[in-house]
């Protein structure tokens, strides 16, 4: 039978010796697939996550509390071309061309784009969404044979965002200067912006076309008396417009409406599209 009452030898260790802790400096490395690797000073990968999950961004620099990746204009152009090819191959692009094509002949002045988002966002999905929305805007301009001024504004634009958009022939202005460019013959392209952006639009001339978040959404979440007033002003702003759903593609254009000022053809037929 096993012996359970053996005495411990004199001098035997009763506890395991403590190991000395070695602290190494760890850094986050963002790879091309959007994964963030946690690497220690010895070059060992000790953790992995995504830039979209867990709050990891892996940005190269921070501006105004926002994380950015440092990309050249040439790198941004390559990213844009890739997103443009994907957009042009989508059913949403085909549907948008049908919608805009039926507006041919409508005289438009300038175009004002608000809140596109930085094309250098450390969030890979955010960059892809902004590039896709830019590609969709170019589809609209091409379908309308539009060659007039296009003005862009977003407080989150970094210097290279401005350089890239300028290289495409667009004008970038500081917030809030773009609102002064909105006239009665303007096309305003403002997808997924804050309610205050749309409120600023409502305080000026009504644009000929407004592509924006469905303003009814702002009346669904009443947090204060001010939010009630904003929701009411937005609903009043779009009352005279005819509205149509923007063709869906993932979440890039979720809850997005195209508002046409009266006089624009109302018999626009949009094919039923499956979200990709």
C-alpha cells in the first residue's frame, strides 16, 4: 500500500523558486489583410487581432484623436483603383446608372461632397467604404456628363487626402466653407453624416439633388429637445423632394436616399438588387 506518512527530508524545498519576470517592449504591426500582430522586442508574435475588432487600429499617426495610416498618393490611387473595379462590377453600380441615366438633361451646377471620411483611416473597412463611396460619386458624375466644380469637405481629412483628391481635379475646402458652395442647382453628396451636417444644409438654399442618410432616421432616436428640433427641420427640408432608395451594397450605402427637387422625373424605375 502507498505510504502517506513519510516525513519530508530535512532541508527539502517547500516552495518552488520564483522566476524573474522579463518585460519586453511590444508593438502593434498592421499587415496588408487588416490583422494587427503584437510583436515583442525579440521579434516574436505574441498576439493577433483585427483592426476592426477589439479597438485595435495600428495607426501610423494620430490627428485630433483619430488614427491614420501613412500612405503616399500613389498607394492611395492603387487602393482607389481596386475599390473602383469592385464597385463597377457590382449590381449596385448598374442600378445607380439606371437611376441617374433617367435624369439625363437635368442641368446641374457644382457638386458638394460632405463627410466622405479620410482615405487614410487606420480602419481598413473605413478606407474601403470611403473609396467605394468616392467611386459611386464618380459614376454619378460620369452618367450626368458632369464636368463642373466638385468641392469636398471633411474635418477628418489629412494632408494626403487633400493631395489625392486634388490630383483627381477636385477642390478641398476647410469646414464649414463647403456649405457656402451649395446653391439651388447643386448636387450634394453626404452619406452617413451627423444630423448637424444635414441641419446646416437645411439652413441654406435647397439643392437640386441631395444624396444623404434617410432623414426619417433622425426622428427615431429622440435624446433631447434639440434632437427633436433637428429631426423636425430635416423632415421639413425634404418635404418637397421626391425620394428613392440608393442601391444597396453592404453597409456602404445603408439607409441612403436620393432626394430629387420637384421637376426631376418621377418615373424612375430601380431594379431590385441583392446586397453584396
